[in-house]
């Protein structure tokens, strides 16, 4: 959990996807899914200020409805998809068994048994 717009929320890779605001649960959904969710009973567009402009993709659930669990899963997946990817070169190096440090520079390691044979 982390603080965000004066409330507590959940994030994946720094992307907030759910929060608690004024006694309601708020989810960030893909826009098309958010539009459909706003049409369900007990939901409405969400703004960080009670009377401000609503934020795109954010839906406030005054009362969780029958679709809430699947929408929460979609919000989590949407946040996960927006996380920055590890550069492919680092993935390739790791797959080749070469160690790399936080900046992507190679790290000297002892040779493995299989490479000495």
C-alpha cells in the first residue's frame, strides 16, 4: 500500500490500480471497461476531489456489485501491463547465464563446473 491523493492505494510497478476513497473502493480500469462499469448500479466516475473533474478510467464503487471481483482482477492486470519492461539485452544476458548488476553492466563471476569440462 502507498499513499496517493491523500488516500491509501495498491500499485503494481508504481502504477496505482485500486484505492480507498471516502468510504468507497476505487479501481483504475481500461477505458472501455470503465465505461461499462460506470453503467452498473452503485458505481460512478471518480475524482480525487469530491467535486473535481473525474479521472479517465477510474470508477468508484459505493457498494461492490456482482462483477466487482472480475473488475478488480482486470484493474490489476491493466496496471501490470503498464509497468516498464526490463530491456531485452538484460533478459538475454540473464538467459545466457551472465550476471549483470543494477545498471546492466556485466559482473565477474567464477566459471561454472559445466563450462570447465
